[in-house]
C-alpha cells in the first residue's frame, strides 16, 4: 500500500469507525459478533482502499458494505443455530424465527407512534386488513387511506432510522 492510500485508510478509520460501530451494535445484539463484523468490514476497506480513494461516495460504499456484511453474518449465525445447536442449548434469541422477531419489533415501533399512525400500521401490517377494508372503517376513500398509510410509514421510518438505524417496514412482508 502506498503512503497516500495508507493516509486515506487512516482517515477512513477516524471518520467511519464510530458511525459504523454504532450501526453494527444497534443491529447486532452480540458484542463479540459485532466486533468480528467490524474487523471484517475494515479488512474489506483495506483490501479495496485503492478503489475507495477514487470512489465518488466512499462513505456510502462503506455503510452499504457494512450492512451487507452484517446481514450475511447474521444469516450465517442464524442458520448455524437452526441446524447444529440443540434447542436446550440455544439462547432465547435463537428460538424465534425472523417473522416473530419482526412482529415484536413492529409492536415496539407502534408504541412510539401516534395512536392514529399505530392503528393504520397495525391494521394493515399485523392484522392483515386490506386498504379497502380499512378505508371503509375510517369512512374515507381508498386513495385517501393509501396516502395516510404512506405518511404513517414515513413517520415510522424516521423513528426507526433514528432509534434503530434500520427500516423495519421494508423488511416486513405482508402476508395475505
């Protein structure tokens, strides 16, 4: 590595270590695993430092790489626990599938929203009512309901990004 790239790598360490670490620790509840993921991310940065030195948005690349590495690692860990660890040895966090965790996260989010936003999101995502049914119960048109739902999702997304650094609404899959 040449001196210019080495200086740039040190600059990245100073600039990006704290934000990446905060994001990883919010999304990964296991401190040891979070530390391993951090090492993986900065090793990847080191390997690609020449490319990053000329990249138009190196910070965005780093954040996206961190999210991808985290997601891949968490999926690998989850698969390991599902396949190889006896249920009596697995920690409580591994006993639930992702849909249960997402539903719990959604319920926690609903508690942070206004009553109206929580009712809209709960009815649509958790209870599975259609937009036609919910619009009828509110005595408004379906397009008006969809706009209310859109605005509620945006407010929820802002809370999620502020509190959790992620967007649960995009991970949720509606089951009909």
